[in-house]
């Protein structure tokens, strides 16, 4: 087969507040020279990290190479809001398929436990905590969503606490919300610290090369990859590059990207912490993810504010976009936290989510020695981890019943061609934003 050139490469900027608030870290050496391995994994986000670790566990005597185009902490997995969610994202939408919801919970909880065990085993300092999550509502429509949410939780026999306005304010320190539902299973963490910690504690038969983008690939009886500094010849490959998968010849015109912006404050002073009040170390999800913001109050006394999700056809951000996003965040932040008039944002950055039209996943075997774990549909910490673990089991012939759960999520459906995709996605997202405008 002819060599396939990779024309687009990750080029995230250095604005990620999660990474910039950590101590500096020396990246592992980039790939140099011609290497041989039994396995190569491309992409060191949640899926790639999990796939590599499980491969090493399944095949402890095999040589495994993990490649990433960037440094650990720069990519999409390190730019999320730091939730490891154990429930389906769309709980409360309908009661028609509880088994599908249970399937997602099995996958999510297996992934959560996988990461939690590695955090404990390797003493990864990522502020991991089982604090649960708050789904919070502002408008009457949002409160109705919470009621639907609790009905489905009841049907699933899942625990929760329903909080009225006063109870929500006591818990979160802001009286902006009309009500909230707290579910206890979600873990909170510092995503850049988790990604770095997982990468820095790989099994001995794994070699990680950072800042080693794949520039060409040749699929054959053996896989050959080229990077700017060298090459890899491997018996099999796992591709975990999300939105860049079409560059590798997989899922073209079946996946698309959403860009979301986040801002992180400076640490609150002791007086500001007292003025905010409420609990410490919490996370809020909105009832409408496209209109309302996601918030975190972190263990190092910062407030994270993520909002402004939009369709994008390019996987890079102009610095002016960050400025515009921050300006949009400020009034929404002030409305929720009027008791913190002097608190400012220290960082603003963009992150990218890979989605499919039908929420199917790019999971499975594409050729005898080619496997993919891509498109996590905005739940990378859980579904990405699960898909990585399970694709490694699939590749090694390990009989894991969760593989059937992952396969049951389906494959990404074909999208309309551009420019119809751009027009349709823009219109649908703006419709969702308009519908949820009361949650801003």
C-alpha cells in the first residue's frame, strides 16, 4: 500500500491554564532514528494512555511505543473541565432505553475505576476526589430538566440529592441557581496533572516519545510510521487521535469537532474564600451544555468557567478567539459571583471535542493489525479511557464482556458534505443555545 501523508497536525497553543498552573515538566525525548516495536499507539490522550497501559498489561514481554505530537498537558485531554462522569451525559432525556443507559454506566464506571486505581498506585497528584457532580438549573425549563433527570435516576435506582434554591446556595456559595441535583459517583480531578501522571508512570515495556507527530503512515503486513526525526516499524497499531483520524484514513466525513473555551481564575484569597462560602472542591454541569457554563471550584481555590461551545472545521485557535471568549465569560461569571468583584481570570484557552451525528464511537478493528479508539462524544475521561482499555483487549484477543457494550454504542454515521455540514451544525448549535438561553 502506498504511503499516506498526514497533512494536518495538532498545534494547540500554550494557553492551557491547567498545565500552566503546574510545575514545569521536561517532556520525554522525541523519536529519533529507526525503531522497531510489536505495537505502536498514536495519540496520548485518555484513549491512547489507557490503550497503551492495557496493552502492556496484556503483553508484558512485547515492546510498545506511544507517540504524541505534543507534550503531555498540551492536548485536548488535558484541557477539559476535570469531570470523570459515571452517568450518561443525556440522563433525563427519556426513559425509553434504560439498558442503553446501564451499558454506558458500566463502561464509564470501569474507566473511572481504571484511572482511580492508577492514581492511587502511582501516587499521581491530580487532586482526584469522589466529590460527585451538581447538575444545576437557572430557568423554569432547567428545573423541569432536573425533574426529568430524577425520574430516570429513580428508574435506574441511582442515588441523588435534590436541592432547592436555598440548599443549592448553601452548597455552592452562589444564589444564582434555582435548584440542583447532586449525584455522588463522579470524580473530579486536575486533567493536565492526571494526563502527565499517567504518562510518566507507564509500564517498563512502554516507551513514550512526545513532540513526535506522525507525518506519514504505510499500512501493510507491518505498520510503518514516519515522524520528523525518525520512523517506527511495528506489527500492529492503535490509533487514538480523535478529530485527526481522517488524516490517518479513518472515519472521514463521519466525525466533526466542537470547540469550547474555558477560563481559570487566580487563586482566591482567604477573605475571598470566606466571601464565597459553600463547599470546597465542587463541579457544576448545566442543564444545557451549549448555553449554560460548566464550573469548578478547585482544591487550589480557583474557579473554572467553561462556556461558548461552537462548531469548528479547524483544529487550531487564533489568539483573538481566546480574548473574545474571555470577554464573554466575565459578565456571566460576575452574575454568579457578585461577592468576588476583584477576582480575575488568569488563563483562557480552547479545547476540542470530537463528536459524531449519532453519538457512535470509532471503536474497533479496521484491518488485521489496525485498531481505532476515537470519537468519545464529549466524555473523553470515561468513554475515551474505556475505548482505549477495550480496544487493547480486542487487539490481544482478551475476552472482556464490556467490548460488547462498547460495540453496542454503534459506529459514527455519515455526515452531509461541506458546506452543508457547516451550515447545518451552525444552525443546530445556535438553536440549542437559543432553547437554553435561560441557563446563561
